């Protein structure tokens, strides 16, 4: 008769296997670096909105250097966020990989790539049209229709970004639910946000939603990123005495 192993022992064995599978301390380093990448994405996302009053009304009432700085700060959110999404997918895969986890990462890459295109287009149009207005010497009325037409493209790509962001949250929420380290505490908030987030966007199409849950999702992702850093640091600390003991 086989005695079932306690769940805590199973978890410990699983994460010992994770560390072996990730070639020593590579898994811990990935968790720390990926978590820091997500924290950086969150700080850039919220920092640029707080530090640079970018309202996109023409002409931009900002020094050019500040406009360019804001352009690159918000654009940098995408690669940092993809790094975080990759790390999260690897953490899930070390224990229980599956189609939801794999699709989730694909949706994340698509979502944050669209975000980069949307933000670069949105910000470049504002900067370029402001420069043209100043060179031409005409008032903003002459440029409002041009700006409105170009901004319609941005509204379309923004909806695509919201769609794939929602699909990413849905997939990782399902994938995290039965994970021993992530579990319901991280899965349920993600799953709870999805229907409201998509419903508000569909109801307001093609305009931005009246209730924007994007900042809430940003805070959730930043908190999860910080937790990844904590987990990687904890696993590294647990591994160090074992490694030192093996050398004695």
C-alpha cells in the first residue's frame, strides 16, 4: 500500500525539481529579473502619467525634451511587460504547463506589442502636429480635423490592445488557479477583472470606456511582479545553505 505524500512535501519536491530543471540558480534569477522587469513596467506606466501632464490636446504645452522623454518612457513599458509575462509563464510551466498558460503568453506578446504601436503612434502624432502648427503659425482649429482623423486609428488599436490584454488575464487566471505557489489569491482577482474590463470597452466602442480598469490591472500586475521578486529571493536564500553544505 502506497502512502500519499503530504501536499507540502509534494510542493517542496516540485520546486526542488524546478530548480534542477532550470540549471541551478537560473530559475531564481529569472524570477527576480522578470519580477523587476514587471515592476519597472508598472513604475514607467504610472510614473510618466504622474510626472508628465500629457493630455494630447493640440498644441502640446510641454517642452520638446519632456515630450520626447515621455514618448520613450511609455514606449519602454511594452518590452518590460513582456519580460514579466514570460517569467510568469515559466513559473507556471515549471509546475503545471498547459494550453491556457501557453496561449496566455502569446496573448501577452500580442497585447504589449499593440500597446507599443498604439503609444508610439499616439505620441508621435501629437508631437509632429504640434511642430507643424508652430512652423505654420496657424491656430489649433486648422489641425483639429487632421488630429481627429489620425486619432481614430489610435482608438482602433487601443481596442485591440484591450482585447488581447483581457484574454491574457483570462488565460493566466485559469492557469494560476491550481498552482501551488500562485493559486486562487492571484487567479481570482485576474479572473474577476476580465468580464468588467471587456464589458466596459465593448459598451463604449469605439471610444475609450467611461470606467477605465487599465490602472487597476496595472496595479495588480505590478504587485504580482513584486511578489515574483520576493519568491525568487526566498528560493535563492533557501538554496544557498544547501549549496554550501554540498561543498563541505
